[in-house]
C-alpha cells in the first residue's frame, strides 16, 4: 500500500470521527440545553386546596397535552384492585354527563346497589349459599341494570373529547399512580377543565357491577391465562414479603369479585383529592390564563388533610438470603432475577440506570454479547431498573429466555459471571461514557413531544416530589464514576439479596 492511500484512509477515518462528533453535538446539545433550562421555563402554582399545577409554554403548534395524576395506585389498597377498578369507573360520567335523565336513573341505581349488595352477601357464603336466592337476585339485578341502561349515554366523555379534536385520551393505573391524559386543540382547554373537574367532583359510578365483571374477565384473559403475567405475579409474591409491591396492579381475582361500591366510594373520597394530585400542561398555552382556568374549575374541590400514611412508613424487611421459586406453566422456560435496591432520587438509583445500560442496552451490551451472540444460550436478555414501582424502594431486574436446547441454569450461571465481572474488572472510560451518552439520548428524546414532557413533569412531581428531577437527571448521571458503580454492584447484587424465579415448562421442553 502506498503512502497516499494510507493518508487518504487516515484522513477519512479522522473525518468520520469529526463528522460523528458534529452530528452528536447537533443532535444532543440543543436538546440538552432545552432539558437543563426547564427550570427557567416551567411555571408552577399550588392552589389553596393543595392542587399542584405545572405549565410549560411551547407555541410551535396550536395543541396542548395535559396530564392529571393522582398519587394513588395499587400500593395504597394492597392488591384489592380498587385503584384499577376506580380508573374504569371514572369514564362512566357524572350527574350531567353520560345520562339522559339522572333523576330517574338515580332511583334505579339505588335499587341496583341494594340488590347487588344482597347478591354479594349470598355469594360469600360459598357452598352454603342458597341457589334459589342466588338465581332470584341475579335475575332481579339484570332486570334493574337493563332498566337503568335506557338512561345511559355510553362513553359520552370520550365522545365529547373526540368531537372537539382531542387525541390520546387515556388513563392508566400503576403500582404508584393513577393517570388521566389527553391532547387537544388549544382553543378547547376549557372543555378539558369542565369535563375533568366535573368527573372528579361529581362522579356517578353507574354500571358498577357489570364493570366489575369486565375487570374480572380482564384479569382472566391478561393474567390467569397469560403465562408470563402469571410468572411475574408469582415472582413478586416471593420477592416481597411485606410491602404491597408484592401484589398485582389489577388485584387478585377473589378480592375483585367482592369489591363493593361503598369501598370504592370511600377510596375515591380519600385519595382523589386536590392535595394528592398534579396537573401538567405543555403546549400552546398561556400559563396565567391556564392557572385562572384551573382555579375556576378545580379551586373549590375540598382538600383531604388526613391522607393515610401507613404505606409511606411501611418498609420491606432486609433480605437475608436468596429466595427461589419454580413456576410450572405451559410456556417456554424463563429466568427472572431481582435484587432489592433504593429508589429515586438516591444516587444508587442513578448508578443502576447505568448498570442497566451496561448490561442490556442494545446489541453491544455485555449480556447481549455474552448470552445471545457469543455463547448463543439465550434468545433474549433484558434488565430493568426500578420495578415494579418508584415511590418506594424497588428491584433491579434481569430477565432472559434460554435458547433450546440450553437450560435456564446455563443462562443463570452466565448472568452471575457477568455480574462478577462488574464487581472485579474496571469499567473503561469509553464504555462508561458510551452508556451515559445512550441514556442522555433516550432521556432527551422522551422530552421532545408535548405529551412526553407533560408525562415526565407530572410523573416526577408525583413520585420524586419535585419535577426538577428532570433538570438535574443528566447532571447527576454524569457524576457517577466507575468506582461507584463497582461499589454499589458489590453491595446490592449479592446472593443473599436476590430472588430467582424459573419458569419450568409443563412439557419439560427446554430444561428445568
């Protein structure tokens, strides 16, 4: 090879490096600036009743995304399924929305409640229940429900939003929070305020018993008939022995079956209160105008001065030995490993964000290269930091599916060897910087849309107690050192602190 060719290739290599750096700066730096300057752009206000309101003006398009979060989830009711069922019921309308004649409907709803309670009481007797009484009550309940249905305007809340150009109308219940979200044209913000304040001030839990049946069916289809969901439930029930993170968000079937309307109404009154809520609005919006609107529609909602504190003080006892479970299901073999760790905003949580990326972020990550590409003993491997929630101390998770005919045990051993490498071998500056760049890019991309920003602002205000976690996230992440990672991995990813679940196929295929 002549000297000219060497120079050309050397120059090309240098050019590609410079070009890559320029692209990275162009793509990341403006976003980084936008992220770190949120503290100067987010305007916040707390109403007299405790409702926290966050606004970020972005006038690129005439739309706004609004997230309303309540700091209540499965942890606050311990697996009964109340939080999830209540989220369903909040779409049933109010005394003025979702009904053709509420005064007449109200009479029937009272009768439905009486019969429904009698039916539940009889069913609770189990084998001692009177079949004749059961049949009579079931028929009476169906008849009353049919009569009441003539007054119901199904999904009127959704219809009103859709007719006014809204998109992304949704709600979700998690271990920690319950969320209601929508994006709509800027000139329809008052519609949002009227609808949301009305359904949180004057909800009517119509169709309660039929919706309870819907949730029970949902549980059968998505949990009891879905092997991986069942596997996850069994894992959590072993990983936690005291804290309610051990329960599924949807609740357990036997408890859902007998949830009462009065239980749900009490739960609503306790937790769906302004001083337990956060509103975040991002888009083509004027902060002061929005605050005035929220004050007008939400300002009279009464605060709850005595929110329950037992969950906040309930701590999972330290784990003092490995816990292990084998779950026999009709599915492929699976491996699930979890380690207890502190939640955000502790430095440990930042450390495990990086450990998560080092082990499984992309095809160049350590576990992927080792298990999937080099040894070819797994078809997939993933890690996750912060499961199943973030309000309380949580788990660092590792999940993998072995590649037939390799076994779960082979995969498990390889995972532990990679964890040992983290404990004993120094992480290079290059690898550490690579995963920091990856996390920065992912975090920044999540803030690009109005909905993404509104989601993050409301989430961290609710979970971390301060939306500014967004602003400092990347700064803190950048201060984490290789030595600190090694120290925390040694401390938390230990045998005595882990829970291991193995899904054993009933057919025996794929090993134990």
